[in-house]
C-alpha cells in the first residue's frame, strides 16, 4: 500500500510545523517520494540527525506504506 501525497504531507507538517515542504512523486506511483524540507529545527544538526528527525515524524511508516523517500533537508 502506497502513501498518498496528502498523508505524507500531513505527517511532515505535524513533525515540522514551521517548515517549507516540497514533495515530488519521483515515479508517479505514490511510492517513491522526494521531500525537500527547510526547517529551523535542522539548524546546527548534521544531515544524518536531520534525516532521523524526518523518519521520526513518519511514525514508523518508512519502509512500510512509504517505500522510498529521498530527502533534502536544511535550515533556513
């Protein structure tokens, strides 16, 4: 089962309410997404920690309903 744009956006907006979020469906199948997230929460954090915060926001759906997610994260 794939994750829809609206569902993915909801999880990310809940996890990063201050963020500018851009989602791109890379394969047109609601299963391979790219997320660009610009959030003040990322300030001073290494990229691996930034990505861990994103996975935390997805509440365990990474690898299940969400098969692939390419991440671009940065602070404003």
